[in-house]
């Protein structure tokens, strides 16, 4: 009798492997950990002796692949001026082939975040100034009404 549904899945609460994992299977990693230094030494020896497969295995596992976008692209942005000037410099760098589009997109995203931060900061300063002005007006009105002058 099968424990599977019509769609080939196991019924809830029933396992496709009722006996479980065989004893000793989980200890493979632990036994390899003890031998790892020797395995790596052997791989390095073979790679330096000219074994291309050993060298390839070491390089693939030890060093990540380098893609063109992983290289730093130096874009000199103007410090003075508006953020749109900086964005123009980034777009010009892509046009000239000085940087790749993905790096430019990240730079433009950073410039956009800076613009948003600047806008929020400017608004906060304006609100604080308006609140301060309102407080001064309230104090001035209270002072005038306490002296009997009409507001």
C-alpha cells in the first residue's frame, strides 16, 4: 500500500524514508575535517607541480570569480554645484565607456538617496524655522494683549 497522494506527494505525517538516515552518514563531514589540512596540502602540491585539475579546483573554491563590475571605477564627481551636475558626470562616464552601466546605476542611486536626504533635511529646517517664528508670534501677541493693546 502506498503512502503517496494522487499527485505523488507523501501524505501528511508519513515519510518517504521511514527507516531514516543510515548510521554513520552524518559523521563523514567530521571525519573529513580531521583530514582537511592534509587534503589541502596535497592539492596545493599537485597544483604547483602542474596538475591543472588541482589548480582549477583550488581556484574555483578558494577565489570568487572576478567580474568586470567588481573592479572599482573611479568617477570624479564635482564637489560644488548641484546633485544634477554629479548625475550628468556619471552619465557622461557611461557614454565615454569609462564605467559600466551597472556601476553608474549604483552611483545614480546613491546620488538620488543623497538628494532625498537633502530634501528631508531642508524641509526639517524650514519646519523648525516656521515653528520658531510661530512661537515668537504667539509670545508677541500674548505680550501685546497683557498690555491692553488690541491684537
